[in-house]
C-alpha cells in the first residue's frame, strides 16, 4: 500500500497535475485498493467542506479583496511614511509597518505583498532607495499576512487539526509582532551601518504634521478592530467577525476610497474563484486523510517515529527542515493539506501542543513562500517590479529577513509560551 500511496501522490505532483486533483486521485486509488470500493468518496467530500468554521475563509478573502479594490492602501502608505522617514532606514520601515497593518485585514501573504508592493516599489524606486532592500523587505513582510490574524492558513489548520480558530488567531499575534519588530530592527541597523540604502535628502515633515498624517489611517484601524477584537472579546465567532469586517470594508471603501458597486461585484467574483480553489484542495486533502487513516497509515507513522532513537526536539527540527525543503516546490496551503494528515498524529504523539505547532508551522511555511524556485511572494514582487527585475535580486534582498524569520521560529520553539500566553490570558 505504501508504494501505491507515495508513488501515486508524488508521481502526479511531479507530472504537473493540479494539487487538489492529485490528492483526490491518490485517495480514490487507496480506497479502491485498501477498501475495495468508493463508498466513502461522496460522504467524505461533502463532510470535508460542510464545516461551519470554513465559512470564515471566504469572508476574510472577500474583505481583503475589498480593501485592495478600494485603493485605501495608497492613503495608508502616505500616512505612515512621514513618521518612518525619521528613523534610520527611513521609508523602508513603512514596508514593514504597513504590511503588518494590512496583515490584520487581508489574511493572505500574496495579497499583502501585492497591495504594499504596488504602492511602495514605484515610490521607493523614484526616491532612489536600495532596490534589493526594497524588494526583499516587501516580499518577506508580506508573509505577515499568514501570521497576524485573521489568517487563512490558521483557518485551514484549525479545521484539519481540530483546534480553535480564535485561539490560533490569538496565538499568532505576539510572534507576528516580534517578526515585524525584528524586520524593522534590521532595517534600522543597516540604515546606520550603510546609510546609502536610503537617500540622504529624504524630507521629513514637522512632528505635528507627521502625527496629524497618522490620523488618516483610522479607516484601517477601524477595520482591524471590527475584524479581530470581537473574536478575542467573545462577542462574535470568527465567521461572524468575517461578515462584520466585510460589511465594514464595503462601507469604508465606498465612503473613503474609490470603491463602487461594480468593484464590489468584481471582488465577489474573485473571492468566489479563490475560495472554490481552496475548497477543492480541502476536499482532496480530506479524502486522502480519511483513506490513509482507515488503512492505519498515521498510526504506522507514529509507531515508526516513536521507535526512532531521536529526541522529540530533534524530530521536530527534522519536520521544520522538511517543510522548508517542500516550500521550494509547493505553496503554503498545499503543503499543509498534503502533509497534515500524517504530521498532526506524529506531533500529538510526541507530546507537543497542537496550538503551538500551528504557529511554528506557519512560521516555517513563511520561509517557503520566499524560497526559490516556487516561492510565491518572489513572483508576486517580480510581477509588480517588472520582468527586468531578477528573482535573484529579490531573494538576496529577502535573505536577511528570512534569517530573522528562522530565528523567531527557533525562539518560539524554545519558548512555546510566546505563542500560547495570549490565548490563555484571554481565556481562549
């Protein structure tokens, strides 16, 4: 059975078959060989998406598209830039700050990188900022969209690992803030050691005018509060918060942005396309999960890992390495859907907290998003920067930030309380 499982799955993936189809076809083959029929296919496919928590996903996807379509991103960037111009590294800090803020409403790494990059790259190039630093900082800062809530990756992990989505959102908050501060610290140090990364003639506004500019970011702050605070306070479920945030985004986008009803329709279509794609992936992953579980594959893996002469920490580091290598070839959601049916039982058997593991998993996946040859954010940034911009330049600019991400991952591994303290403190 093992040759059929791995031969079919990896054979289809290497042949270029769409990941959702590869998962589903492999599951059907395993069911036929191991169970002698396809009786479970229809029921599992329905149950795989008939999960109330999953309706959170299209809600936040729609909210992110509304923010992007409304053009509020330009206003936010212009408002934050005068304050950042006072720091070593100057407007490069804006890439991190604005990415962190948009992460709290977009919930997607690629959307975050696209929104910030479309505004920041032309502006910073016009002002003669170091191009590698500009491109690399945006590519990696975009990954904050997976960690800072609301996060699509946490929603999918929560469903597959049977963990509270609200608790996962809370668990990602402090590591997300630490990452943003780490990125800004590196930019500040480089700004002092290598002042040429930012133009010396960058103009700053008086302090009063700078603070008044910051007031203009209130629409985004309002959306952040409406989308996340009700979840933490227990006033609304994540599904309800996604609806509240989406409605508020439409109102703010129409009143304070350039959003119109044609734009709302466009966002609905785009959100439906993305959501359907993800749901088909989930159906394939659920089919595979049930087929291998019925045949006892996860239990066999747990027993095999338990017999290894390695400590749980070493096994966990091997799992990290596996995800980093897979990140060179697969996107984050695909990695989760392909591996979690096998990995979650292993992590649980080793005695690790599955809530904590959700956070470190997302941190490791963030590294994969900026790792060639498939690192999605690299291609997003290249698409905005122009085909003459090489992936090598973007990756080399991102490399120091990836080292910081790896450092935060190891820090959260050594001190799990960084992830678990906040959800415990607010009773999630």
